[in-house]
């Protein structure tokens, strides 16, 4: 599964990044690079991802590496989906 576009759309919507949407790709750095992404908005993004996919993340599954880039966040979602669908 490739959730990159969905995760990108969730980020754009949650962080109100519409003006920069065209510049976001799998290599876009997130945590520490997007001023809009802080500890509160990380939680909001996770909640939106959980609701969109019907997933539940444990706190231990969320760390700085997950939010390093848009690609790493999407890869985490893909791994969670693959594990959930087994």
C-alpha cells in the first residue's frame, strides 16, 4: 500500500499548508522544519491518520524518526496498515 498522497493531504489539511502543497513530497522534512508542526499538531496529525485509516497508534510507535520526512510518516502508516491487514 502507498499512503503517501493521503498522508500528504492530511498534513496539508491539518496544518493548513495549502499554499505550500505543491512543494511537499516524500523527501520534505517535517519535524523541526515545518513551523506549523509542533507537539500539539503532531497529535492532531496522528488523530486524523487514525480516523482516516481506522488505525490506532500506541504512543511508543510515534517518535521523531516517524516525523522526519513526509516519506517516513507515510512508510509508518503503510507498515501499520500491512500489519493490521494480516
